């Protein structure tokens, strides 16, 4: 995958700590890993919000049906795990 060169400004004390903890990784590797983690965390938060919105907007009937399916699934799982 193609790489792009960027320039960032970072507080010296943070950069010193990063360099000390680098374990042989380059600054570029560290920044790339950190950005990938940030993107992953952000996507997870978005999914969590979407799930929360889905369940918040459900009617009482839909919540009841979901509960019934959950209970049925739990009973079936209990039967198959023995």
C-alpha cells in the first residue's frame, strides 16, 4: 500500500516518552499504529451508538420479541454445550 509523508508537531516530552517506549519501532510505525487504533476505536464507538439507537427506538413489542429470542437462544445453547 502506498505511503504518504506527513509532518506533525508533537510536544517534546511526549516524543521523548514515545522514543523511550519504541521497542525498536520507528516513529512512523508508532504513529501509523496509533492512527489505526484510533480509527478502529472510533468505528467501534459509532457501532455502539448505532446499536444503542436501534434498541432505544424499539417498541415494547419489539423488545419483548427480542427478549423471547434471547431466552430461546440461551436455552438452546445450554442444550448443545453439554
